C-alpha cells in the first residue's frame, strides 16, 4: 500500500512538472511572439502605433491582444477581428481535413511498408512518399486543377461553395454550416461544399502524408525488432493481431510530437494552396495584406498563426509524453 501511494504521488508530481514546463514554454514564446508582431505595428512605415512612445504603444497593443482586438485595417477600415472570424475557420477546416487524411492514409501505409520491408509493397510506398515529398505544392495544385477541373470538369476550380447557394455562416466551417442549414437544398449544399474541398485538401495533405508514412515506418520497424514482438510471432499470432495488440499502441505515441510539427508546417503550405484555389482563408488574407502593406493585418496574422503553432506543439508534446511509456518511466521509480 505504501509503495502504491508513493507511485501515485510521484506520478502526480511529474504530471505537475510536465504541465508547468509546458505552460512556461507557451507563455515565454507567446511573449516573444507579441514583441515580433508589435514591431510590425510600431517600426514599419506608416505604422498605426508609431506616434506613441515605445512603452505606451506596447502596453496598448498588449491590452488589445488580451481582448482579442487587433485594431482596424489601414486599407478598408474594417475591424481585423471581424475579418479573422471569416478567414480563420476556413483555414482551420482545410488544415484539419488535410491532417485527418494524412493520418488515415499515412499510418496504414507506413505500417505496411515496415512489415514488408524491401518487398514490392515497401518499394512502391517509399517511392510514392519520396515523389510526393519532392513535388512543390503549387505544381501539384496546378496539375490537379488542370486535370480534374479544366479537362475532366469533375470538380470546381475555386471557392468554398457555388454562388447559387446562400450558405449562412454559423460556425465559419462551411461543411458544418451546410449540415446545420435549414435550406431545402441542404443535401445539395453539403455535396457542393465537399466537391470544393477535394482538390485543396488533397493538395495540402500530400506533404504531411509522406512524412507520416516515413515516421510510422521507422517507428514500426523499431518496435517490430523488439523481443516481445518476435515472441508473439513465434506463438503463432497473425500479423494483423500483432499490429492490433502490440505494435500500434507502442509505435504511434513516440511520433505524436513530430505529428504536431507536421500540422504546424501545413499552416505555411496553406498560403500557396489558398491562393491557387481562391480559398477565402487566413493564408490568402495574409498574402493580400502583405501586398497592400496593411501592417495591422500582417501583425494580427503573424500573431495568430504563431500562437496556433505554439499551442499545437505544446499540446502534442504533452500528449506524447503522457502516452509514451518510455518518456514517463521515471514516474514509477521509488525515491
């Protein structure tokens, strides 16, 4: 009983240290990020805060961040927060669907390549991953558009939904809004939204899919070489049973932090993807702000994307540390 109590106390203590370290990391990096975004609103030509002293300007800017107030656009005078409410959900919808596609396709292919190493299946999957990783995003987007939209006419070229439909924005996520719609054309709207998503999602998902394949393949090979996996095979267990019972829950947790990095990388790829497909998201909005030298909008975009990247990385690190037994083996050491 005493040993069990010590284990619980030790585990809770390490949990506290983990969350404290992650919180400190997130706060320090967001503070640095606020300085970077503030510099765009203070030191650039015609900056909106350049007329005030440095300290007063930063305090005013920081107070706006706390209230999610990024000021107004210097081009059209619209509140930037209202613009972000329209563009941010569009980008997140695209990234989430692309990331889900990368996981659904990449994890099985990575495990197949690991189990049939140096076999035709492994060679084919590795070749696909290499070619997919080397193809630039804008080239893939143009090829898919030319083939599936212009030549075959199967899928729409741009936008989130046809102008024929009046889709009311409730959540900002087009697929959810179409599902919640009370329009008599609700089913057609859902299908139309899905058709508009196919090409951007495939374009954005290719690079992370190839990286997921590589990570899962390497992790699965490492786990498959362990003695307990070999012992399970000698007992006559099928490969599917070994994967389901022993390999999957041991191979995936170590790569979760790296998967978080892949999600962060996708945010940079969305800029090109949204430009090609005319997707009304944060990436295209930010590129437009850069062209027009709208420094208030640029500052808000940098702050929002940076905060999202930090949040995703911190959450993936915490989740990976909690799920990976090798990273918290010291929780069970008696001291």
